[in-house]
C-alpha cells in the first residue's frame, strides 16, 4: 500500500467504551418511561431505504410517544440543523444516519450533547455486549455519536452495457481512456457516499493515482445518490460512485440492473450511528428511544426491517444480534483488524476523506 503524503494511516487509537448503567438505572428508566408519555420524538434519519422502516417497531411498542420522522440525506441535515441552532431553534431530538457528516460537521459545531448519561439499560451500557467496543464512538473528543453498526460496503458500480465490453477489475483500470467521460461522481466538495470512494481510491492508489483520476477522466458530477444511480442504471454512464446499495437492490428486485455490478475494489467501512441533539425538546422520549434502539430487541427489529429493503448491510455491533441472512453476513467486518479499514465516519477515516476532497478542489477549483 502506498503512503498518502500528509495523511498518515495510523493504527486507530482506542477510544474505550467503558460506560456502565448508573446504579439507580431502574428508577431513572421508569421515570423516563412515565415522563415520555404524550411527548413527541422528533427524529431525523438517513433517507436510504430501511432507516425510517426501522423506527416503526418503536412506534408500535411505545404508542404513547408521538413519533415524527424526517428522511433526509445527512449533508442536507447538517445545513438545516446548523442554520436552526445558529438562530436558537432547537426542534430535533435524535439523529440516526451514516456518521460521516455527523462526526465531521455537527460534533465540532456543538450540535449534539453527551450521550453516555442517556444509556440507562445495563444491556446497552455494558461494552461486553458489543463487538469492537473501542469503536463505539466516532471520535475520542466526544462521546456523542454511538455507532450501532459497522459494515463493509461498496458504493461504486459498473454497468457493463455501457462499458464497450471493458470490465474494470483493478484500480488502475479506472484510468483507461475508454472510460473517459463515463464515470459519475457525487458532489465532490462535501462528505457523502460519492466522496467516500475518493478516500478509498486514495488509500488504495495514493496521491499520484487520485490526481490522474481527477485530471484525466472528465468525471461527471451528479448532485445526489438518485441521480448517480439513474445515470448508471440507464446506461448513460459506465461507472457510478456514491450509489447507495438500496437503489440497486430495488432495481434488481424489479427485474432490472442485470448488468450492474459493484466494482471488485474500493470497499469502505460504513458506520451508522445515533445521537441526541443539544437542547432536545423531548428529552425523555429521546431517552426511551435510544435505550430501546440499542437494546437486543431494538437492534433485532432494526435488522429485520432493514433487510426487507436491502440485500446487504443489515449488521449490528451487538454480539447477540446476528445478521438476518448470508448476504448480510458477508458485510460483517473483520472486527480484529479494523485498524486497516477505511472508515470515513470516524476521525482518521475522515482525515483521508478530507485529503482526497482537498486534492480535487486544488485541481478543479471550488469552495474548499
């Protein structure tokens, strides 16, 4: 593996996950349950299929809590929350999403509060119930975003119908002149699933490769995952990056996308995490949700719902909640070697991601 200049790929520093339920957890839990009755839970979830569906079991179990779910891509949520909080508006209780933007933008802005005091149930607070407890929080700077899921994913796909018979099998193939003008990327100036691939390619090929990729290949910019997916599925482009797997899953279930397949490299370690916003207006409802969601029951319900809409990636860090099928099991990470993974939703992975985006901005110009 090549070195990447200013960005050092260091062994992940142990954050530690040593929370324990408070001695009076039962009294606090009972009080939260009682006070939550009649409250609302205002929650923002990632707009990928499976997130909103995973909230429905909570709604059924706690009918006295009125749940308001907003599905939104995380970078758009960042802009919304920061504008609102700047104007002293605190309308949200919980966010559950891919953690990259949460970690890189909302934690530094002070948008969340410490989550550890909200972990009341012993089964949730006990780190021995979780795989990779040193990867429980996105950053050692703040215990605010609890990572409930680590999973391997590949967001780069090829449509063989528009590749002139050329199959990409290794990173260097992305520089082939036959692909010039036929590779789609998402908004290259903000952290998203598309720029995740920038970081993955940088880690694989180093600065020389990524500079050539940005300079030589006439990359086509799409502004959201739907556009990126449509361009590849229609065959307008040969390669698309930043395509969430749920879009391809829907297409395949409908009998399409037969020649659309993931690239055999460029995997990243996805992270899904949950946090409570600063000045959350419904503190007790948020407490009940966080503890239920991170319990064995909550994580099992989440995986069951998520798997209905996704062919892979239904993975929980909980040791007692297995993936619901072999395709999901294949996306379980090697927990013993996470230090070798590219994890854009945590600090060191975000440094790689930021370096890749900076190289793009330096070459193409832009807001960074």
